[in-house]
C-alpha cells in the first residue's frame, strides 16, 4: 500500500542489487566469515609478490629463531622466514585447489550428465568406473597414482582429479535423472530439439546447485589432500614453500613449534572457511537438507 | 477428396513392465483430423487419450511398442527416423501442455525460449528476427506489452498469460496441426473460457487442425467440430459434436454428459459407479460393461466393434439410440 502523499523519490524503487550481492546478503554469519577469509587468501595469492616480505627461499636470519618482531613466525631449520613462506605457500596451494576442483567438476559433471541423460550402456560403463574409483580410500588412491607418476605438484594434481571426479559424476547424474523427467524437457523434445541441445539448454542449467555447493566444500578438502601428499613427499618438492612440506619439516622439530604453526593455521583457516561457506550455500539453495 | 491432415488407423500401444506383464494401453484407435477442424478427445485418466498423441510424435518411453499407422499429410509417422520426426515436432505439429508453468524452462526468459524453438527449425534466421517474431506471436495470442513480456521469466507470468505464451510457442513455427493436451485444466474457469475462445479464433484465422485432449466434455462442447470419447484404450463413441450430445449412443458418453453440472440443475449430479479397469487386467468383453447400467450378459463376453449407430459411431451392443432414448433428451 503506497501512500499517495509520499514524495516520488521515496516511492521510486531503489537500485536492486545483483544476484551475487543478494545471495551474499542472505548468507548466515559463519558463511560470511568464511567468504571473507577465502577472499583474503585469494587477495594474498594475487598480490603476495608485491608485499614487503622476506624472500621465502633465502636464508634471512639465524636458524630456528622463535617468533619475533623481525620474523613474525620465526625461522625454520635453514633460516628462512616462516611467515613469508606461509603466505607464499598460498600461491601454490590455492591455485592448485582451484584447478583440481575445476577439472574434477568438469570431467565428473560431463560424464555424469552423459550417464544420466542417455542411460543404457553409457550409464553402465561410466557408473561402474565410478564404483571402482570410489572403492579405494581417497588418500590411498591418490598416493598410489602420485607414486606411480612420480613426485611433483603437477602429478599430485592429476592424482587428486582422479580421486575427485567420481563424486561429481554421481552428483550430476542424480540431478540430471531428476530434471530430465520434468515437463519442460518433454516440451522441448516435442518442440523438435535434438537430444544434445535438450541436455545443454533445458537440463544442465538446472543441475548445478548441488555441484556448486559440493565444489565449495571440496575446495578445502583438496587443499588438505594436496598438503597431505606433500607431507609424505609425493607433492611439492623442496625448496618450494608448500604448506604440506613445510609441516613435514616442522614435524621433526617438535620444540620449534612455530615452523609447523604457520602452514598449519593456513590450512586450518582455508578448510574451515570453505566448510562455513559451503554449509551456508547449502542452507540457502538446497531445500531438501532443511 | 484429399487425404486428412492426420489419420490414425488401428493404432495400438503395448507396454511390458519389469516382470514381463504386458499391458495394452491403446487397443486399435481410428481417428482423423482435417485442416481447420477441431477434434475433441474426451476420456478419464488412463483411457489412452494423451498416449495416442504421444505415440505418433514418438514421445513414449522406450518400453512402449507402437503398431498400426498414423499418417500425417500422407506420411507414415510410426517408425519414422528420429532425425525426420524431429523436423515435424514443433514445426508441422505444435504441442500445448497441461501445466504451463512446468512446461517452460524456468531459467530462460520466455522470449529467448520461444525464439529458441523458432531457431531450431530455421537456422538462417537471426536471433533478433526470431525475437521480433515472438513479439508478433505474443500479440497474436493477446499478451499485452509483448516487448516487455518477452524479457520476463515464466514465473513472472500469471497462469492465463503463461498458457497464452504456451500457445504462442506451439504456433511459433506456423504448424498445420496443434495438439492441446488438457490446455485448460490448470486454469480457473474464467481464464479457461478466454483460452478456449483464443484457441477457437486462432483455428479460424490460421486454418490449423486442432486436437483437443480433455477429461471435461464441457471444454470441447463449444469448440470441437467432432468428438471422440475414449474408454479403456479404445474409442467408444465418435461423431460430430451435436449428435454426440443430443443423440448419444454409448452409455458411457451418456454417463459423462449426466455428470456435467447444469446451470439450472437442482437435482443431484449423476456419477458413473466404479472405477476404470486396470490395464493389466481388462475384462474379456466390453471394458465398460462392469460399470454399465444397461449391460447384458453378452457385454461381458465379447467386445463390441465400433460401428455406425444413428448419427454417431459407437462401440456398444445396445446403443441408446436404438434402445432407450431417455438419457438423450
């Protein structure tokens, strides 16, 4: 009910925020905190080279110094600045997590969509492949693949994609199976649309919600798995400042706790932030879980 | 005389379920539609009225076995290659669905969605021209402010407007035949009347053949030229609209007419007792016999053939036109 005497300026609709801004506004507080932490890490990744930090690969002080004003998180066994190395570690871990999740989502969703939409032999072959893959514990499979390909972050990434794609294949298949039975899909077929077009235009755009939520949550898990592989020597090779290998260096020097503290906190914050954000997104978008 | 636009001869559909039980959903249907004609198909749920239309457009699930013939402009549709049938679906034969909300893709703007349907069949047209065409279609189906409306999503339309948009989509490629599957069921009565008027007008303007599938005799009474009443996967009565209402031959049709409320009606509505038979377990004789008030022993033994009985064709051993005219007053 609009009051006629109201000045026009007040009746005029305010500029409505875009869909992303609106979504952000409706997120619970924890998810907002998660998003903020992730944003900070992303900014770090992009700008860390410009910061006045010690060189992460050079000896910049005495060995094994506890935290001080000069070295906020102390120095490691080779006299390198742990704080600087932790921040530079993000440049390894976070882009890798993005690439791994993106590849897993792309491969898994593609195969899952084919499997769910066309059914029959496609479905049988792809889903049995998924079954075989998920039959192994993820870390064991990743270790086996990484060990087979040899150490290095690129190989570790391939290993992680192999571990992760089946989850997305199943998610996408389930979603496609549900959406393809909807009436607008039948209407599209009755309108003469060929199968691939029906899949692309009328089915897939309605299938992304669970995948998006899961990808957000998995982002932290991939950071963790990448660190785990590096920890056991199958990921990053020294002297790269990778979080997992840094923790592995610190693990042998328990009394110099600060060596593992920096990268440990980094992993903790990333994993927690993605969990918070993923949970919040699920509360917003996935009606079934409520 | 030229061949009818669509002619179905002895169309049969058989399903086999997971346990190997066979069920005949359609048991020999003969029907035809001419250009510019409105054919009403009336029946209860499960009588086979929608499935007959889905059969010749090859929209049935894979387990269905379709036999018989359905010729469109003289061309056989049953067993046609999927590439060829795709050129007919949405191009020469348009479909209007029951629920206009679920029949639209919720994440596409209506203009884009209907333009998409046009571009599918005309690759040479530009997107912009297609959108202009959608605007023209919206005007044709009397949607106000078409230029603004084509940029809206389905949820921004009211039920009646959405059904108009659905009709616009069915007409997008200037089809010769439009199949409307319960086009007014999801709408309230006043909107229902508007949509029926619109369909009637469009039929006259564009000279298209229209097949109107419904469970409501009242819906087709005003618009159809001919009506086919289906029961248990067969046509039980078929004929021009007026005789079908005033010289009803089949007891089932009479029962349906008796179940329609009248404006002056003070008496109780008559209902047809019982429920339709399961398609896995059809009675050997006439499928309507178990519910029929005038059934004789022979009705339970042999299924009557569809034959001329008075002004309409009906499949009944004892058509009302020759026995008791009391229902058809």
